């Protein structure tokens, strides 16, 4: 199972493997304070896509389309996640305030369709 969670939320036992999926380090958190197993920054949306999107929910559908196209160029990282998800829970960590429109949610949707 794949879940999403803001980096500011407390870790839970059932989080499983906690993976930060943002290109940029979250504000206000020290690296040693974030309980995570991995940081796959290459799975975050590109700088250009992030700037274009600007966290505008009206662009969400087009953002996902463009982001999914970017994800197709990252087979190794996606394979790593698919393999891990077969073994245990995965939690994608993100820092966006919008819990419904962010790259972790889009990545989960993409992988749910592929798994």
C-alpha cells in the first residue's frame, strides 16, 4: 500500500518505508529530524513544471499529465518503489500545504495505476 503524508506530521508504525519525493528540502525541518528512509528527489516535479504549476489547483489536471510524462523517464526509481511496495507499506512525504494537489498525490495516483 502507498500512502502520502506531510513531512510535518508525526511518523507512525504503519508508515512503512518513508520516502521524501520532493526536489527541494522542506522548509523548517533539519535533515536529522525528518524520519525517512530515502529521499528520491528525482521523482519530484521538475523545476520548470513546479514553476508553471505554482500550486494552482485549476492547473491540476494538466500538471498531472505533464508530471506523468516526466515520470516515464525515471524507470529505475519507479521500479525501486514498485518492488518496495510489494514487500511493505510505503509513505510518500511532501511539504505542500495543499494535501490534495501535490506531486506526492500525483505520484501515488500514477503508481496505483501501474501496480
